[in-house]
C-alpha cells in the first residue's frame, strides 16, 4: 500500500490521521512558548506582588520551569506530545463522540483479529477498551514471549491504527492518532525477525488501509458496537451485539 493509494481509496494521509511530524513540532514549539511566557509573567508577579524571601523563591521556581520543560522534551518527547494531545482532545466539543467511535474501532478490530480483551471500563465518564498485546493473552516477561511473529504483528497493527481511522471516517480527522502510532511502533519493534524502517512505514500504511477496509465491510457491526458503548454495555453484551450483526 502506497501513500497515493491510501489517499485515493480511503481518504487517509498523515495529516488527517494526526500523524504529521511537522504538526507535532509546531505544537511543541507553541507549548514551549506558552510555558516560557507563563513562567516569565509569574516570576515577575512573584517578585512584585509577593516580595521578600517567598517572592524570591517563587521567582526562582517559575524561572526554572522552561528548563524543566526542555529537559522532559529532550528525554521523553512523547510525554509532552501526549499531554498536548490530551489537552486538545479535552477541549474538543465532540470529544465524547470521538472517544466512543475510537474505542469501538479498537474493540471491533480486536474481535475480528482474534485479540482478546484485557479490560473494559464502563465506570468512567466514557468507556475505555484495553486489549492484550498478543492473541495469547497475558504473557510473561521472558524475551521469547515478548517477541512477535509477522502474522501476530499484522493483526495488532490493524487494531492499533483502527481508532484513528474510525475518527477520520466519522469526523474528518483524528485527534488520537499520535497515541495509536506510538502503540504501533512498540508493536513493530518487537517483530522477529526485525523490520527495517521502510518496512515499518509500509506496515503502518497497510494497517491503516486494512482497518479502513474492515470498518467499511463490517459497518453494521461497528455501528451496533458504537451504540453498545454509548449504553455502557458489558463485554458479553457487546460481543452478543457483534454476533447478531454478523448474522444479519
């Protein structure tokens, strides 16, 4: 699957999936500017309004915030990106709809690809689906157990990319693409024999295309599952709805 085919047949690209590196870099720059501006203002106000030793202490603390931000950004940029994504998503008025469609896609792809469900939280404001990272379910930490065959990686890749693809299909773009891509990279790094960078890129495009194809093919089951998650149905009830839709 090449980029042109992905765009032509499924309307997917790095921008709509929320995977564009340029966008992430711009967001990190904006975040650094915001942290620096906030720290400068608060440091000045601490010295002027609070004054004394307490004011000096607060001024120092606010002054080192940009340095801490740069330190975290250089050692764990994914952490900063994740926080930015959470903030953007929470400010989205359609966050609830996005989240349910995103989680429903992960659930459906796990069901279709034979990846068992590890957890399903219906106690929060919105449901959250957690799948095991292999079809074998729980694994030990033994090195051999942590490796994945190419076949196992294929199914898990589709599961990982399905949430962002479902968002694009329903909303025109994805807000949770970066988290899905990070999950996919962790999966692909465990493939034995190892994949080259080019093979990883090809696998990412293939997984997005396959997720789009399966979502289209099983749209009835997907819509039924979206409704089940909105009603906070149990895992058994969700699977029953999938089985019913499958037989229809």
